[in-house]
């Protein structure tokens, strides 16, 4: 990329139901960024573990399963989808009640996070190789662990009761409070607001308002409207 069009990395962290993925999708469209939803990666891995009959408490089986995972990337418009053994786990599977209950348990395991860390970082090169202007990546440890030197780091917060209402409107049953508790209290890469990140409370904001708060500094750096 030239100096006039720098390659940028936008990190968006936050708990469940804060609007990370929706915001990232709109930013990717506005600035031609590869969209990466790391939450879907952990959900896909969880769905695969459950398919194999592996429990999070059985570390021996978890390690064995991780050793057999063949991870790839499929580009769907601007979305980077993780393949496991050449297969993208369907949305219905990764949003199932069983995955909702177990995803934070698997995501708390250092072995699982280590297995996905390098894969997530390599997506920056994937974005460059597909002529994107940059990468917008959402999760729970992006600005703190995966890309601590990202050009832009945002942390989204929402009242948990409002988040549960949002999930219900989407037809999903999700224990937002419990998942956030597990993600915030785990020893490896806990959910935190990274030092220096721009904190945005989305509780009383529309999606458009949240996106504008993030888009303004990005547009200034890229010298675009």
C-alpha cells in the first residue's frame, strides 16, 4: 500500500451483544476492510469439539482434537470465514444453544486460544493479499493480545439487560451476563478494555451512531469522507 493509502487494522473489543459484529460489518463496507469476527471462530471450534464429543473439562481430549484441526480461510464478500477441515461451520450450528452454553468454557482454555492466535494474526496478510485497504476485527482480546498495536482500538460496552433484549429480538437465547463473567475472569486473555482504547457505551446509541463514532477517526487517517 502507498503512503497515501495506508493499510490499517481496526480492533473492536467488547462483551456479548455490544454490536461488535454489526459495527465491523458496516465499517468494512465503508472503508473496504476485510471483516473478521473472531467470536465466530471460537463458536465454530466449539461446535467442532461438541461434534467430536469433547468436553472442555477433558483437556487431554481437547489437545488431541486441536492437533487434528485443519484451519483455512474462505472469503465471502468482505467476510473472512474460518474453515475447519475445508468446511465452514453453518451459522445455525455456531449459534445453537449448546454452543452458547459451552463457547466461553472452551475459549477460556489457554490451549484453544494459543491454537487460534497465530491464525488470527495471519489474517492481516490475507487481507493484504486480497487487496483490502485494511482489516477490521472484532472479539474480546483483539486490542489487548492479538493486535495490541492496531491503528485503531475500540471497546464497546452495553448494559447486559439491553444486550439480552437484543439477542431475544434476533430469536436467540443467550446468557449474556454469565458469558461476560466467564470471559472477564479467565486467566488467559481476559475481556478487558485495552489501555488507550476508545470506550463507547452503546446502550442508548443506535447502530448508525456507534459506527459514526468509530468511522470519524478512521476517515481522518485515510483522508476520505
